[in-house]
C-alpha cells in the first residue's frame, strides 16, 4: 500500500479543491452553441492538468467531421508498468445547462463552499468526480514516481448531449483505448457512507415531437373553435401515450424488457431505503407516481419510463397573449432497460404518434440522442478489486446497485472494447444532478481520491 | 354632405399614413414590463395628435391605483354641437407582443409598405383603425371648422391585457364618458370590399394553470418512474378537459349558452363563405377542428372554446436536457358566448382541475384577465346610420356579423353606460392579427376615414 500517495493527497487536498473550482468556473455547457469556446477551454484545462500530473501523450482529439460539429476528447496515458493490467479512466468535462438560474442560491459558475459541500453546475456531474481520477493519478506519480498499473485516460465533452463523438471514436479507433477494464466515476453512493458500485444503467432515447397546425400563428378569438391547437394536440397524444397509472401505452413498448434476477431483487430489498423518507426528502411531491406493481427502486432502475422535459412554442412571457401557435414541440425522453433497443423503441414511438395524431395537425418525431441500457456482471476481478478498495477506505461492505440514468459510453466500452466497466461513484442522492444547486460533498471528494488510489493498487497487486 | 372634409382626407392621405407609421414605430406592448415607457409614449403621441386635430380637453388619465399598475387612458372631447347626439369614439394604442420575431418578413416595429398594405405590429389592431378616428375628426374640423355631432374620445392602453383600467374608469366615472352611442373600429370586414358591422363579440377568461410536482428540478434518469412530471400531468388534465371531438368536458360548461336566432343563422348562411377556401387560405392546416355539429361561423362566433397558448417551464433550449421540472404552466383561455358569465365559467374550470388532477401534483388556477360576451341589437338609429354611411362609401349593402374575439370594454359600454356600440371595422380576414406580419390594407384605411366622416354626418343629420 502506498501510504505516500494517500498522504500526498491529504496534504494537497486544499489545492485540489481550488483547482476544481477553476474548472467549475468554466461554463462548459455542451448543448449550448454560445458556450462552444467554453467547452474547449474546459478540455484544455483538463489536458494541462493531466500533463502537470505526469501523464504522457496528452492531447485533444477533435470529433468534428463533415457531418457534425463536436467537442474535443482529451486523451492521456502512462504505459510504463509492463505486465500489469491497463485501466481506462473515463470522465466528462461538459455539464448540463444551469437553467432555471433564479433557483440557484449562489451562481452556478461561481463555485461556493457551504456546509462541507461545493456548489456549482458540474460539481458532481462530472467535473468533481473526473477530478478525483486526475488527482489520484497525480498523487501516485508525485509520491511514488510511478503507477501500479498502466493507465489510459479519455475525457469527453458531449456526455450531456448523447456522446456521439466518443462513440464514433470508440467504433473507429477502439484499439487506441484498448484496456483490461474501464473506471467510470459518474454515479452516486446509495446512501451517505455506504460504498457503492453501480452495475447497471438505463439507456434512453430523447426525441422531440413537433406538431404543426395552422400555417401561421392565429388569433384565438377569430379562429378558436375552427383552427387546430398544437398544444392541445400534444396534450392529447401525451395523455394517450402515458396513462395516469404510469403505464406507457405504446404497443410493444415493454416487449423485450428483461427483469432483474431474483438475487438482484433480494439485494435491493435489503438496501437501506425508506420510500416515505425518499418521497419527503428527495422528491418532495405529495405522492410518488409510476407503476404500482413495482417498488421505487425497480421503477427507477429496471423499468422503462417516459418523461416530458419542456414544451417550447407559443407564448411563454408574463401575462396574456391570445395566440393559437402554428407549431409546438414536446421534448420527450424514454428511459430504456436491458432487453430494449433504442432504435426499435423509437420506431414504436413514432408509429404510435403517426397512428394517434389528432385531427388537423401533422407531427414530426426527431431523435436528439440515445444510449443503450447495460448490465455489468459482478463476477470479475476488477469489480472485486473496486469493492475491496472501497471497503478499505470506507470501512463497510460495498453494495451493488443500478442507476436510473444513462452513461452512453459505458455500453460502448462493454460492446466495442469487450471490457468490464467499474462504476465507482461518490455522489450522494441529494446532490441535485441536472438541477439548481448541484453540489459535491467534499469529504466524498477526498475519500474518493483515496478509494481510487487503493483501486489502482489492488488491480496492480 | 361635407365634400370638403372628404377632400381634405384625400389630399392629406399620405401624411396620415406617415403619422401612423410614427405611431407604429413605438413598441407599446402592454403585457411587457420592459415596454412600460413605450406604452406611455404611444399614449402621449395620440394625445398630441388629438390636440393638433382640434379636439379639446385632451388629457392622459392615469389608471395606476394602490392595487395595480396601469397604462394611461387618453381622453379628448369636442362638445360644441348643442342639440346634436354625442358619439364616444373608442380605440386602443397598445399592441400584442410581436414574438416570434423570426417569422416577420420585416421587423414588427419598422412599418413597411408592400402591395398596398402597411406591415407592423398594431397596423390593424388597433393603431391603424384608431388613427382613422383621429384623422376623420381632423378632416371635419380642419375642412369645416366644426363637427356635425358632439364627440368624446377615449383611447386605452390595456386592451390586449384585459382592459382593467378602463373598466374601472367606466364603473367609477361613467358620467365623464356619457354619450348616445359608442363607435369602435377594432373589427374586420367579412370579405374584401364588403361593408360589415359587427354586432356580437365573444367574451373570454384567460387563466393560467400551474402544476407543481417535486420540490426541485430532478434528473429524469435518477427519478424517472417515481417522480411526478408536471408536463405529463398538464397533458392529462388538458386532454380530459378538451376532447378530441372539440367538446369541452367541464361539467356545466355549456349550461347557459344562448344560441343565435334563426334570423341571424339564416343571415350567416347567406354570407360569402367557403369552408375549404377558409381552411386553405386563412388557416392552412390539414383539416379544421371543433364541434362537428356546428358550422365554422357558429364555432368561431357563437360557440365557446378552449385554447392553450403556451406552456412555460422545464427546458426549452436547443438540444436535450433530461430534467423533470418542479413545475410547469399552461396558459389557457376560454372564449365565452352570450349567456355565459366569466366568473362562473372560471369556477367550473377550477373545480374540474381540482377534481381531476393526476396523482403526485398540486395545481393552482390563476385568472389573468376576462371579458364578458355581448350582442348588440341591430334595431337602433346608430347602427342604421353606420350601415347607410358604409353603403354610401363602399357601394354595397352592409352585412351584420359577429366577431370571435373580445373587446372587453364594449360589454361595459352596453352595461354601464347603457349605450349602443357601433363596431365598424375595416380590417381584412388575412390581416394576421396577433400574429407575425400583421398588416392593414391601405385602401381600407382611406375608405374607413371616409366612412367614419359619413357616419358622423348621418348621426348629426
């Protein structure tokens, strides 16, 4: 065990946090065209710090092609441990949009410490967690002058917009990323102080539905009663698609859903989870919703869902405008679970829309991005090493959970590179991912670094 | 007949249009807090021109009270025709928001002439039509040195936001506006070259529906399947409320609807109206919608309706954000017809929402503004004078129609002042009211001025 590396991390912990704050100040919102230069700035920042940490062959890899504009990948490696396994560290330096800005207590791109947490967009998803990788590697290299394993680092800037660039890179240049296992820190612990490995993720399709009625915006006084209203048409189709009991009424939608094993379900039932506490403290709504035949963990980990994220169009200013808009859009996503294929689900959704569109309107369904669902077997040496490393640092047995969200590249690592992925994340359930007041619990940042150092050592033993 | 006044109007027609353009350049959007000074500027512009035309006692009347901020009324009079009737001229100098800006061929506040039309926000609704009143009065006063009737002018700046200020003024200071009849030019001709009087208007309620689920925005990956989605709840309630066949399912909604008389329905059937031509040229949707048991004219003139104008909340930017928003809003309005009361309809709507809200969310219904529906009897001297004046200018018999929209103050004139209202408007069906590329046909502007001059003369005979 390298006490020196762990000591180095402890002694330099305050500087690590300061550097993370610098990274968090860069508004690298990958979906926003106006932030394209900020996204690149964040990539360069990560690359510079990988170089300073002692990594080699550090470079930005462009993902823009003749078909699409992309954000750069950051690559680095250190391959001077012959005979030892190679671990591929993955993270993403892009972040979700920060809106609605007025709900942030402190501005999203001015990282602020409060109550042992650091608040900023990207604090936990994923800049803070990515930074644990960089600083674990720095600690080992600076303290020991070497690493216990071979390392490749790949950091992307499009995770929040579907990860098309890295997916293409893995398909076309998979050999560059060849490794024995991947390490991803973009997930959360099931509960505070409870070391957790995530071994399954839902996939998704995010596909806008645009409805067009009249050829131009019309006055609802003059035309109300004769002209189609795209918002009402959208409401009617959405209500048909998602029933009040949470069931999704698209024919064949659930056809290939694979249920979790009995062992997995038993393990979930033994997790410290109280539905009423979750409702009150995490969701805060009068009741939870969804399919009643399934537990909350099943509903969020192993059941597919449908959500509407926004409905652009018409008049959204203060007060009143009596317009029947010519068009309206619903931003709709479906979470997919093992057994489901994004392309197939998209076709079923599209067919349902075509067959059920109300009179007077036309509809267009547009895929924005998608990711495949995955499950990782717990029966491999890297998962075992990770579980043991976390137990060493946290002093408790590691639990295995799934995540409801999507990390599209994890599926590609499994399918294209044929390697197991260790999803060792240190977020907490109340970290406000994708929401205002996103945070990262700083003790988790520091113990996360210690856990990652330990993991590399165990893999190299 | 004052050939002199009509000649004056012809000779000064180009200047009248130039002045109208100056008025149209002022972005007096009454619903937008950022335009509050522009709204006042438009009021002052109208007042200055009324003074220059020779009207007396011109002043701005403030409508701001301890309870609300309001836009000023413009008042003027000319009461030097003893023994003659008094006509109250009404118009509004405020306009609808111009969004979506990218659909305007020329900017909404840079009036532009094309093909005999003037394009600008407010061109026909109602700055261009209000300007006909001002210029008809100027023509008579400058050419004849006198008017054939007594005149009061009241111009408001809140018509597009419900007209609360003028309604309060009429209630509290109705005597100031005491007159024998009102003249309103804020409606349209049924077809080009067809002189038209509007004798009925739908009322409305505009009431936002806000739905709240979780206490904060949530990540749809982590919470999708358990957390309520306010947009889906809104879709479900809207779909319940407005059926696919156009029927509004709120209990008791149609209870007090008064059907038009057989004579009125017969007259409507004889109007030059082709449903397929209307669908193609005015609406442009694949089909018309609404209650099949009623004709298009009935559906838009004498049947109540429901429309959704916009659904603020969540993520509406480009691309994808996987948020389950804490709240979402639907801007909903109902058009009301004679027999229906805004307050009663609002209560029925609210009750329906309360009783049908999906699980997991709470709802709030907020009245933004409302107006009562009205019907004017065609059997009075002022309507006869208007019909004769229009026939003189246009050379055709005047037709009586209703309007689907609302001019809230007309109901107040009828109820509070007890006077008939002549709705003599010169818009055309394709003028794009409340929509991009609003226009006013310039020959109608000039012939409208001639019609109004003739109307004053006939009333004074």
